C-alpha cells in the first residue's frame, strides 16, 4: 500500500506502471546478436588496439564492462539497446582504424574460374609466383 502512495506522490498523483525489465538472458541474447558479426576478426583487432590505440581500447573495455553491469541490473531493453549501439559503433570504429593503419599486406591474385587450388610463393625481391592447377 505504501509503495502505491509513494509512486503516486512521485508522479503527481497519477498512477504510473513501471516499465517491465527483461531477464538477464534476454539482454545477453541482444548482446550476442549485436556482437556476432565482430566475433571473427575482433580478437586480433582488440589485441592490436591495446598496443596501438590504448585510449580507444580502454573505451571499448569500459563500454563492455558497462553492458555487463547493465545486464546484471536488468535494465529496460531500450536503455540497454542504446548502450549496446554505442558499444557496437566503437567496435566498428576500431575495425576501420585497424584496416586503415595496417601496413600493406600481401594480396594474392584471384583464382581463375577453372582453378580450385593455388600455391603462392613470394620471393625476397617482392615478386609473387602463383602455381596452380585446373580442377579436372
């Protein structure tokens, strides 16, 4: 009874329903779905960031920790999603930064339509030899 009185006092006499909070598992599923595209390449990027862009790396770590805290609190989905969007945007920024800052990497010539396997050899002078065979 006193909780209703307190709620009515806080809302100026109008009864207001509290926004339902999703279970931790629902928030965890949102996290997993949003970060799934990052899973393949981000561990390498994360390691590189720690050394080459420590401020961005720390910011990503703090956002990830905050998402964990919000999940444990069971905050409303809309609140959690806003923080998750910020986290994913930071991770995408890190991916772009990583791609821009990487030194030129060896790029291999594409396989011809009839080729199934190719072996590439790089020589000391930088030349590249492609040895391949057609699949028969």
